[in-house]
C-alpha cells in the first residue's frame, strides 16, 4: 500500500509539473509581468518663512525634475495625498499649505494680511528655502492666482505647467460668483458676507467636493470632513472671507497673465472638470486661445476632479512630461 501511495503521488506531481511547463511555454514571451511598483514614502515638515511656519508634503528623489502642487479652496496639500505617491518615482514633488490652511500657521488676521499677494510672497520664500529654482507647477483653483504670481515674478523658473480648474479668464466665472462680483467685491459689509458664509459650513464644503461629480462614491469623506474641521478653527472663517474679498484683485491681473502665456508658450496640460460649479467649461477652453498647443482633457467631473479622476490625471501627467517636456530638453 505504501509503495502504491508514493507511486501515485509522484505521478501526480509529475503530471502537475508538465501542465505548468506547458502553460509557461504557451504564454507569449512578449508580455512580461511588471514587478510591483515601490510605494513612495511621503514626508512632512515645516519651513519658517517671514515668521510663518509653512507646512508641506514631499516625496521623490531631489535629483529628479521638481514639481510644485498648489492647492485650492477650501483644501490644503491633503488634496494631493493620492497624486504625490503616483508621481514620486518620476518627480521630486512638494505640496505646501498656505498660511491659514492645512497644518501651516494661522496668523491673526488682525495682524496679518490674508491676500493672494502675501500668500504668493510666502510661497516664493518657501520654494527658495527648499531649493526649487526650476520646476513644473500644478495649479488648482487658488493655486492659479498664487502660481501665476510666482511665474510672473520668476518666468525663467517655470519648466512646464498643469492647470486644473483654475481660472484666468472672465468667461470662466459661473453664476456662483454673482454674490462675490456683484455684491461683496463692490461693498464688503456683514450683509454682503452673509450669503457667502454658506460656502464655509460643513455642508457647503461637502457640496464643493460633490457638485458635478459623476462618481461621488469615489470621493473619500475624510477629504471634505478634514477641510470642514479645519474651517472651524479660530479665525479661519474670517481668513477665508478675507480671501473671498481679495479675489477681486486677481481679475485685473488676468490680461497680464494671458499676455505672459501667449508670449512664453509654456508647455501646458489642462485637466478641466466640465461640471465645476465655480468655473465654466468655457473658462478652461479659453486657455487654448493663448496656448493653442496646450493639451486639453475635458473631464466628466466637478471642481475636485482629482478625487474621482486621479488615476487618469496621474497617468497623463507622466505621459505628457515624457512626450512634451523631457523630450524637448
């Protein structure tokens, strides 16, 4: 009995080995299996700039091409939590938090001017402190007013740019801006502030994330819950209302930014959520007037397109850089 058992087992093993060998021989040699990608390690830190601690997320080899991620309202570098690891093997990526946002300091608005000019100056000092003298820039929402100020000040520092639902054209304003443009910007009072305060509530912030999204199930609740929590800190609602009011000072700069784009023709890829409640699809298309060679991706998404189209955006950032930026250097 023992001999028969051993003989049967050996035959079974031999038969199994033959089947595996035959399957391997039949597999096409042109389709190797890629090794699993290494998980990028994201680090966190702060840099003191003009007395303000600027918090940031960072990943990637400092010897690689540098990429700056500038966040929008009402978020922070947290909105890039998925994009950073997806790009960190190829780029040296950094994403700062503006003062009053994320983990950065929250200076008293009675003593600190929360303006886009001031934020851009602090981001300029931050990038210098981190050794970012040449870089690509990803601009989303508030990232546009900040980024275009940086580019205007140091045009030679820009290697390429990514624009995602960040306005630089009058046609880009949706009807959601009427309370800003037709009331608050004309006369800032408690009455003109009141209708806009809803954007600063938990439900308002959640709405910014979900509005226009075709896949709300892909949007992580902690994204809007974290932003809502941060908004409830002392002075932060006031800070955001100050920025709502200061946004009026971006509009007169649009013509200069457009002229700069037209003259310099930076390598540009645009990702535009077509159902953004704040910025119209015409605002995205307007860039093509000044940047006819820009690559446009019209996404079936809302304001925070990274939340539900993140894989698509990351994949095309990598491809665009290889085809349009690295190959031209």
